[in-house]
C-alpha cells in the first residue's frame, strides 16, 4: 500500500512541478492524473496493489471534502457577499453538465439502436 501511495503522490508531484515550471493554467494534480493515465495505458493497466489502494481511497473519499467544507466555513462572509454569482455559476454548470451528459448518451446510444434495428 505504501508503494502505491508513493506512486500516486509522485505523479501528483510531477504534475505540480510541470504546472508551476511551465506556468500552466492547469492545476498540478490534474496534470498528475494525466501522467498517471498515460503510465497506466503504457503498462496495460494498474497493478493489483495500486487497484487496492485506489479502492481504499475511494471508499473514504468523503473525508477528503472535510478541508474544503472547513474552508467554506472560514470564508462564509465571502459566500454571503457573493451568493448571486455563486448560485448562477452552480445553475449554469449543472445545466451544462446535464446537456453534455445527454448529448454523450445520445451519441453512445446511436450505434446500439441501429444495431438493434438490424437484428432479426
């Protein structure tokens, strides 16, 4: 487990170094995930240890939101001052997510419905 956690943190570190070194507008952990994805594709998938560690982290994912919730409580006055843009952004992003999800679902369902129509 320690090896897999080290591997995950090294990819995050590599992403952070590249993002800051090249002054990219992308967060380092996002680049780290892309690097990890590339490594997993080249290796034909994750090791058993990485799968088990990732599964364990995902089981406790809600704990990772505690610092974000604490940060919201610390800056509650800012949320109160800027509630309208926050609500507008939440509504717009939710609508955009629903629209993109529906379009992707429609595109992915097209081959299946065509194949089902051709079947006897």
